[in-house]
């Protein structure tokens, strides 16, 4: 299996621009998670989906952040408008209780810099 | 609450020695715990897990110990190697939601 695939790997954008991060979970996994990692706050869960339905978005920092999962093989995390404090590494992860227990597998991350 | 924290932010060990990384958790309802390793520029990688009905689990060179009485988790790495240098995170799973601790950076001296 190719694992969780994220794109872009790196993005530098100007403040105020829209940023879209993409994720392809491991085939057959029914849970998808978006995490954000910064030095100050560590790994924070932003939102997670089960069977394409958002279950818990309490970690989404504010209305500028939105996430969608239109089908089982694709999800996006959008920031509009972006701000310098959004600079972080954004990880997508997926899991399936049936095939992996509760183990969550992470992608390589999208490194976002907002200037 | 759901916070998970680590006692030590950094740990430096000599190659060949054993490493012990500690973690405290606060939610007694947590039923599943995982240790992840994160190398520079990469995503967290699963190392080993343990369910709350166990107090010890062993893998290849790694052992996880769970003490539910004091809500403490530890990761032991035997014969630490330079390739073990990374940041290690403990995480607790509550209803499918994985909450991470701060992380401990392990540095292995040759």
C-alpha cells in the first residue's frame, strides 16, 4: 500500500491567500484525521471523519479553516484567508478498526509557510 | 481532561544503552495507548501500542509499560542505536480520537 498521500509537501503563500491541502487516505480506511503540528502547541487534532462524515471538528481553530471529504479516497483542508500564524506542518492520517485496530497511520505532512 | 504530557522534553543516551521515555496521561477513560516515532521532516510512525487491560507489551527492542494506577506510560528501547534518534510521542485513544503528548527528543551519542 502507498500509505497516506498528502499534497503539496511544501507551500509558501502570502497572507490573505487561500490554501488548500489535499489528502488521500489508505485504501479501505474509514477514519480520516487532520492534525496540525507546531513547536509551541505540538500535534493538535483539527478534525476527523468517519465514513466521509465529519465527526468532531472541535479542534478547528476558527472559521477560516474548513475541511471536506467528498468521497472515501479524498479529503481537503482549506484555509481562507491564510495568516502567518497558520504556518505549521499539517498531517493527514487514516485508520480502520477492522484492518489496523485503532492504529492511525500518518502521511508525510504538508509544510505550510504563510508570509 | 484529555491532556497527555511527557515528563522529559529531551533525552540523551549513549549508543548501546537502554532508553526509557516516560509519559503521563490524565484521562482514566482512555483504553488504548500508542507510541509514535517522528524523524525530522517525516510524519509520526507507529512503534507499539498497548490496551488498558494489559500492563506490558513487547516488540522488537521496544517495550511499553502501562501503570493505570498512576496513569503512567513508558517506552523502553533496548540497545539504543543512532537510528533511534527522533522525537517520541505517546498518544491516548479516546473513542477513536488520538490525543498526543508533547514529545520527547531522543538523541543517541555514538
